[in-house]
């Protein structure tokens, strides 16, 4: 192999298959939109423990996806090899919040769309998606369900407590009931009429009520 053969190789020809301006533009937009996704994630997070590393992952994932798709679109042979290589990748990290999956797909989709050159779709689509998430996720907290753990002495106290909750809440339903001699424990799902939780103080003062605990509930955890 001579120097002339080296300069004629397909590997060196691929260096100029994507212009530096296209690469810089795509990566800069990927970083900006990825940062926007990160900020929306911060504003809409409703889980138990906030992870800043996951937010950084969203930015990095947007840029990495853009790099991969740029390489794939520039070479048909490379695209086939890339599909085979990515098919063996397995991720073992458990996703605890269902909304986190939406953010992951959002980052990947933006990277793909940007690398395909559909910049208006990536920008406008991300802006609309972020607006929808802000509106629906950051709704008033009193709309969310709550769980009341109630311990009372007997049936008469139970009836009185249930009537009180039905009067002071939007909705009240029994989820579980444990009865022992001289003691009844109830788990009730309620919806508040507003953000005021002072009713739980008056509930604990009712005759026969030993304790009344109010906790937020999202269907997966208590906290």
C-alpha cells in the first residue's frame, strides 16, 4: 500500500461526508434543546428523590443520539452496522417514575429529528411538549389523591369519622379495613376540596379516634 492508496481510502473520504458547519449546528441545537428538556424535568418532577444525574443524562442523550444519527445518515453501510451494534446493548437501570420514560424518549426523538435536518420540527415540537407537561403535571396539588390512615375504637366512632370526611372532602372511599377487638383501622382514599389540610386536626379530636394520619399518594408510593 502506498501513500496514494491511503489518501484514496474510503475511510478518509468519510471525513468530509458531513460538513463541520452541519455538525456544529446540530450539536449546538441538541445541547440547547437538551438543556430545555432538563429544565422542564426540574419543573415537573414529582417523584420521591430528585436525581440531578438523570437531568444531565437527558442533555447527554440528546447530543449522543444526534451524533449517532448523523453518522448513520451519512453512510448506508455504517447504518446497517450501527443497527447490529445497538441491538446488543442492554440497560439494567430501573425506571421508577413513568414520566421519566417520556423524557428519555423525548431526548432520543429530538436527537433523531435534529440529525435528520428537521430543525423546525425539533424546536416547535419540544416547545409544545414542554408546555403540555408544565400544564398537566404542575396542576393543583389538592386534585391529587391522599390516603387517610384512621384508627378508632368502635363502629360508632368509625361511622362518625366517615361522615366527617365525606362532608369535608371532595371524595372519600374505603380502600382497606382491619378490625380487632376494641379497635378498627381504616385506609381511605380522599380528594381534597382545596389545599387546606386542617380538617385532619379536627378529625383526630373526635371522640374515639386514636390517630389520624394524612399522606400523599400517587398510586405507587406513600410519602
